[in-house]
C-alpha cells in the first residue's frame, strides 16, 4: 500500500532547487504545469503548478490532490502559494510571502512566512497553534516554492554541485543540488533530451525524505520538469508532466 505522504512527495521536491550561474530563459507568466502522480504504475493523484500576475507582483500556486479512489480512505488536498516581487530581470524577484495549507488524512498544517528583505528578517506564523516568530535571514534567501523557477531560468551544465539558502520551518537551510547527466527519455507527451538533477534535502517536514530523488528537466531554454522520481520502501513514486499551458 502506498504511504500517505507519497501523494505529495514529488512536487515539493522541485521547490528546493537552487540558483545556477547564467540566465537560460525568461520567467514565464502565466504558465500552468499539470502532473500525473503514480505509484507502481497506478494513478494516485494530480499536481498542478501555476504562475500568474497579481497586482504588480507574481503569484505561484502549487496544488496536490489525491485521486478519487485514494480519497475514500485517505484524502490529500494541499495548496502552497508564494508571492514574489516582480522585476524587469529575466528571473523571478525575491519572495514577499509564502504560505502552505496542507490536509493529508487527519494531518493539518497551515503556516505562513512574510519576508522583509530590507531588514533581513522573516516573520513565521503558524495559523493553527497561533505561534508567531521573527527570524533573521540572509539577503539572498529564497522560499521553497520560488526556487523552482530560479533553477529553470538559469543555465545548467553537468556534472557539478551548487548550494543555496532556503527558508523553511523557522530557519534557513543550505541545500545542495547535484547536476548529474544528460539523458533522453520518453513520456506520453513524446521524447525529450533532459538534464537530470538530484537535490539533497536537509530541511524538516515536507522536505525530510530518505529516498533518492531525481528530476528530469528539458535540455532547452524552457527547462520543463517532464519527470520526477523518488525511491520508497517498496518501489518508487513518479510525477510525469501530462499537460498544461507553457
């Protein structure tokens, strides 16, 4: 039987990717990516990642929902959002706000981070417990969601490793991402030349996973995530790009 957390395992993995040197392409707004989530070849849910304009800023929304047959015994309904400063550069601006609202069976999480880059601090808010805390941050810290768009907009050349500071769960984490190799793969959308990336997670909660995680990005200006895969105790969980507007 699939473990409960695996339905949302692949999508948050993308959110931790770091900055690479050099610009590859512009930040696309609006954009919509739709993924099928499978375990042992069985459909277990759907994930959607979108960018959209929001009153002079940019909003990113990630949603993950369990398939109907899974929801009968374990419902997954997650929504994660990031609001970014909009700039004239070819990459996303710094984060203004980050919020994660998770429902996974009986588990609930509702947390928010408000960034103040001028004063180099972040305000962490737990909307369930009522906890509110101010935490110092580095000037270049990113939120877990907007990192995905930084990596897509920048050039990558295997092999190599880079490090980045990401704020999550009341502290900053230094994350390493290894750029492994180029590989040609086939999905239901066709054949793609890809660059394979492996993020090494260290933060707690959503991102504290023990299995190796691999991500296939198209080896072109778009850096579309066409496939993500992680090993689990039995088999593996795969997210595959199934459609959208990009």
